[in-house]
C-alpha cells in the first residue's frame, strides 16, 4: 500500500501542473458583470403618455421621445396621439395613460368636476391663436349667422374664438353657430374645405389657411394674452406615489426644449414628423413662433394665466367660475428642475 501511495504522488503532481497550465491558456466562459465589478444599467421605467393635438405646442414630449431624452432620464415612454383635449383628459382619468399633454382648460374643467388631475408644467403661457375668416369678410356683421369652427368644446381654441368674437362686439353664443370639429387638424381641414366660415388657427396651420384665401381678422397672439394652451398633466394620486418619475418626465421635457432652442434645423426635422408636413416655410414659421417666442426655458405654471383662462372658460363652463386654480396646478417640479439647472 505504501509503494502504491508513493506511485500516485507523481501522477497527482503532474495532474495539478497540467490543470494549472490549462486554466491559464484555455479560453474560459465570459465574465459576468458582477465578476468584473461593472454595474448593470437600471431598467427603464415604462409609462404611457399622450398628446392631444398635432400642433407645435406638443413639441416638448415629442422631441424628448424622438431624441432619446426620456430614455436618458430613465423612462421608456409610449407616446400616443389622442386627438382632442377632452379625449386626452378622459384617457388620463381612466388610467389608460399616466401623463397627458393637453390644455389647462380641460384640466380645470376636470378638477371642477371632481377629478384629481393636476398640471405640472405649462409650455404655452400666452395664446398662439388668430381668428381667420374667408377672404370675402369685410366687417363683423359678415360673421353674424355664420358657422365658426373650434377644435373642441371647452378647449383652448373655443376660448380663443370667444375672446376674438367679443373683440368684434359679437356674442359667441348667440350671433354665430359654433361647431366643434374634434381636433386642430380637423378644424383646419374644415375651414379649407368650406365647412366653416371662420375659425381660430396658429402656425403652421395659419400658413396653410392664408395660402388658401383666409385672412386674419383678430390677432390674439400679437396681444400676448395669458393662456394655458398646453400643459403636462398627471393625476394627483399618481404624482404622490411616483414623484421621482414625474420629476424625470419634466426634466426630460425641459431638456428637450432647451435643445430645440439651440438647433433650429434639427428641430424642424422633428417638427416635420410631428406635424406630418414638409412645407419648409410653414415649419420655419412654426419654429420661430413657438420655440423662439412662446415656449419658456422653464415652463412654470402661472397662476395669473390660469385665472385669466378660468374666467374666459366660465362663459361656456360655469362650473369653473369659483374654482381655486391652485388646486389644479403643482409648480414644484419645474421649480426643482430650475434649481438644479436642468437644460443649461
């Protein structure tokens, strides 16, 4: 047994030597991230969001999605078009989406009706609207009894139409017939197609309307009237349990507009995809108007703008007349982003 044991020793030593050599030279399995000390990338948070109209007012979420800015902030955003502010608000309330981009008018109407919606950013704080009429228009009397189109009842386009008609000394609810077309795109098509005599528009639609024989009869945009035409809106119940996600979404939108302000040619390409048009003149005017003049670097929720819009909205929705607008807004996310210098 001793001789047999001694015989095994050289064999065991040789075996160890060959094994060690093989371990040094033979390719082994790929090292796992944990083995090298690398930290795997965190999984993106999946959310659904919507925008309510094909308009430059919705550039912030669209640009953030197209340019990968949402992903940079840890979000996997499924961005949907839901035509019209009212359907967009309904999708948010029902939980089909977690974020909506639509008007402050729909937000205030929802809060007045008992919804827990809350606006967390405001990208269009002054009205972009002009009232346009057919080329044969000469005096306000030419509008009496005519059909005036709006995108949706209770939306920003109807508020703009009412304000414009009042400036012409006409009663929006008695002197004309208002017709809701469902979306800004449908409104523009109806005007060009002859279904309505007049209606509100803004770039790039105004470029198309002017080319088709319409003319501006009231220019609210030139007056810099306070507005709440495009907000980012969430449910307060979602906000309270997902503050970091809401902050990331707002940070991404702010960064998107900051990038858009620095790159007109690149932004026009994105706007072309958003608006589904190739007219470079119309796109250029839309960029100059929205990105250059209207959209702020930090989209704070202006209480005065909401009060002004609420008072105008009360003519068609009396339920908002006594609404405390601070119950419909939360500016803390934009404030936080500005303190950290997001977008600079």
